[in-house]
């Protein structure tokens, strides 16, 4: 019986020694955070260079593959981190997508503004026929709207009693002044003043020359002639109508020069100036262009259309530019200073920001936010974000941008290898997994609280050691029942042999 107890105690001691050795081998003390991390500013060592297409080919020195693509460096601890959203495409995919790049370059930027325009009558070349006396239209010579007229041609013949009385007063006073000039100078002077007053009244009615005395007869008719070359643009009366003093009878317009009114958006108003060259085209006159210069800019923006009216004078010797004709006008001005420009197709505009795809290497494209300036035709000025000579994608950039956004999303979803899980730190979780039940031994009993009594602390320590020894013994008996079944049978045979003695 004593031998059995001695063998059992020896087995417990051996099991305790084995458990301590195994736990010391696998348990590692927790490393402080400042020691576990490395300095991010310290340059990492390049281990080798790998094939950019993912082929099993490496090189200890920088090199290029058969397609001319640079090998990618692999650093100690992982590859060099790429910029967010950088896309790497193989040559066959670049060719399949039709990716085309162009270098940003410095060049003089021509300011071009496109706007819709309408031909209108030159307001300074309009004429209105409005007699200053009351009368009737006895005959209307210009009886059609749009009728072409030459300067001096008769427009209409009018009859007016006031005109007849003024003419008669002028003739009588003039004859009396001449008759009394020799015999009665005072009376002759009075009649001369009456004659001059009648003459001034007729001149105020725009009647002069032969019409002043009605050399053609003693009637109250008057023929009104065209004051300039033009067309009849308005004819509110017909033959026989009565008119009052100041009523408009005819409206004429000289179309040898017309106005072109361009509706320029208010956002482009700063790029328009007086004297700027203008070119007008209309679908009504295909293949023909008309050139002029900006003569006037309206100081007020139309609140309904948010546009600014710009006036351009165009010569119209043939009369082809008819008022009301619609078309497009291009206002251009060459800039003296150079600007960094790219094609407009290279810019991906989301409304909130503008992005271009920069080719950083063969098959590698990096999205970059830029700030744009003026636009000129198919090119746009880049104020910030690019440098002269950098190549940007000008074709199929939308497809690359979609893949870049997908790659950024996948990178954001990928967990970091050093990030803590939901149960605790990564190292602590791995230590608990490796140690199995030994790492969770404190869960079997309460954690000892510090005490000031040495004897109580010593007794508590002995009790804790006994608890650990008992736990190890139970573990040893549990595992030994399965792993050392033959050894256990030998112990039972030995105990039976001792009891027989």
C-alpha cells in the first residue's frame, strides 16, 4: 500500500514538471505596444522584385518584363503600399479597354465662348414716319411690309387743312411784305414778321424747299419721301386712314448693317470683352460664316435666363442676314500667358470634385483630384493637381475609375492583420488558443487580492499551489487514461501483487 502511494506521488511530481516545461515553452510575455511596433519613418529593406503580371519570376535587382513594365519591389514585411485607389492593369486589358494617354502640356490658352445669337435690326438705323400735323392719307405709295425703298422715293401723299392754312398764310404775308416795302415800310415789316412765323411753323412740320410754298398747286396735299435706304418693317395704316399729329404711319429700317445679340451665360461673362473677335454661323445659311467684333456688353444680367446680352455689329451688304435669324456665335481671344492644359475627356467631373487618372507606371493608374480653370474648345486649364509632362488617361478613363473605386472599397473592407478582434488583442487571443486550458486556469477560482498579512498571504499561496497541483493531477489523470493506458494497467497489476504479499 505504501509502495502504491509512493508510485502515485512520483507520477504526480513528474506530471507537474512536464506541465511546467510545456507551459514555459509556449507562453510568451506580453510585449508593450511601443516595442511591438516599428518606426514608420524607418526605410524598409527591399527583399526582391516580383513580376508585375503575377508570374513566378523574381529578380534581386530592378528590371523590366518583356512588355516593358517595371518589376514591383517587395519590401521586408510586405510590398510597398500603393496610393488609395491605384489600379494595376495587364497590357492585354489596357489594349482591350482602349486606354489612351496624353501628356499635360504648357501652351497659350485661347479663350473661346460659345453662345446662341439672334440677328436684330440696328436700332440706330430705324426711321419712323409720323407727321406733326393732323390729316388723311390720300395715297399710300409704300403699301407693303418689307418693301425695299431708296432714299428720296415717295412714301405717301397726305391732305391736311392745317397745312393748307399755313401755306396760304405764308404766301399772303410774303406777297404783302413785298408790295408794302416801297410805300409803307412799317406795314411791310409787320407782314414780313407774319411771313416768317408761317415759314417757321411749316419748317417745324418738316416742310421745306418747294413743298413750303406748294409750288405744284394751291391744295393742302403734301408728298412725304423716304429719309434713307431701307425696308418697310411696320405699316399700321392703309390708304384713306385719318391720322392725328404724332401718329406713326410707317416704320423703316436700314439693314445694310445689323446687330447680332448673343446670349452669353453669366458664368462666362468674365471671358468677354469689347473688341473681341466674333464668328457667326446659322443653319439657315449653311457653309457661310460672318465675322465681326463685340461692340457693346449689357451691364445687367437677364434674371429670367441668367444670360448677358452681348452686341456684335455685322455688315449686311447683300441683305442675307435678316432680322430674326437664329444661329451660334463663337467669341475667341488669344491669351498671352501659357497655361497647363489637358483634354476635357481626361476629366471625370462628379459635380463636387474633378478627378484625372495619372499614369504613374506602365499599367498603373492613380486617381488624382485637380482644380480646373478656363476652358478652350476641347482643352481645359489645370490650376492644381498636375505637373507639366505627366500623362493622364484621355480614353476609357471611366472604366478605370470604376475599377479604382471597387479596389478602394475592397481595401477598406479587408481587415488589418494587426487590428484587434472583438474579444481582445490579437496576441492575447493567439496565446489563449495555444495554451488551451492552461491560459484559462485563473477562471477556476477568484483572483487573489493583495493583503498586508504575510502569514495570510503565505497560506493563500500554499492553497493556490495546492489547487494548481490538484488541477494538474486531474488533467494528468484525464489525459493519462487515454494516452498511457498501458502504463495504468501496469500500476494496477503492481498494486494487486503488493496486496497479495
